[in-house]
């Protein structure tokens, strides 16, 4: 049986789904009318509110994680990264983990670098240039966690949340590039499809 709080959230999500259907219907029947313009404005507001909530959650996650690491004895000693690298549960690539864990200087630098980046992120996120550098470092850290500790879904979720802070211009260029790549791959896939193979025979 669902918890009482889940009912209210399911109502909200079904409401969003219903609004999306009405928006699509109005786009087909009256794309320049006032109801469609009202739903466009409502959709933009909901999108911006969701982005604000995600941004606040990311700052809260990094603030609490940074504070926890600052007060932790293993993080203070610079050896906290060493122990997960030697746990069999987080060991998809034993050779890579043991090779990294066998060198104390990289472990020390990664440990203190993680503390510094996470603890400073909520305060430096408002500086555009420093924020972009921190985002690159955080994304590299999460990708490294995905590879060395075998946590791809956690890392993907955090990289996606970090992407909220990326510049809009960069995201648009990335989307345009991805669209061009997809368009270039689709005709190639059509040429190598079963119809093309049958014609070649």
C-alpha cells in the first residue's frame, strides 16, 4: 500500500501529464491562441521552479557532504579515499582500484581536493568563472566514482544535477551538436538496415 505522501505526489505528476496533453492538443488546434500562450507561460514557470529546486538540493547535498567530510577524522587525515578502493563490494576493476590505492600521494590529493570542492561549492556557485571550474571538477569526480567504485547510476544522477548549473549557451550548443550527430547517424543506419541488405543481395 502506498504511503499517504505518495498519493499527493502522484496527483501532482498526473496533473503535469494532463497539462502536457492539453498543451499538445492546443498546439495542434490553436497554436497562436491565448489558452496555448497561457499554458506556455505556466510550463515555463513550472520548469524554472523545478530547476530552482534541483539547484537548491545540489547546494544542500554538497554543503552537508562537505561539512561531514571536514569533521570526519579519515578525511582530515587524507586517507578516506583509500578505504573504498580496497573494499570488495566497491571493486569492479580490482587492478585499477589497487593501482590507485597503492600510491599515497594521489589518494591524499583526491581526498583533500574532494573536501575543498564540495565544501566550497555552495559559496562559490554564484561566481560564474569559478563555478564552471568547480562543475568540471565535480563531474570528473563523479565519473571517476562510476568507474572505480562501480556506482554508475549515482554518478549519472549527480552529473545530471550538476548540469543544472552549466551555462545555457553551452547546453544549447551541446544539444545542437547532439542533434547533428543523431541526424548524421540515422541515414547511415537506414543505409545499413535490412532493406539495404536485401537490395544488395
